[in-house]
């Protein structure tokens, strides 16, 4: 796995964790921000042919 792929998958895992935490604490604004970040990261992964199934689990 190259550095780009590894970094992207790590960013996706981090965004997922942050999104979960925001939802659990009821921070709707932060949840929206994290969801947008996650959507952007998934789009970027798709554009570069990066499989995110393992990162989404």
C-alpha cells in the first residue's frame, strides 16, 4: 500500500470516529462537518480507485 492510500484510509477512519463521537455527544454542527469531510474523502478515494471497504468497517 502506498503512502497516499494509507493516509487516505487513516483520514477516513479518523473522520468516522469523529463523526460517531459528534453524534454521541449531540453536536449536530460537528456531525454535519464530519459527515461532509467523510463524503469528500470517499469521493477522493473513488476518484483514485482506493477501496474503502476495510476503512468503513
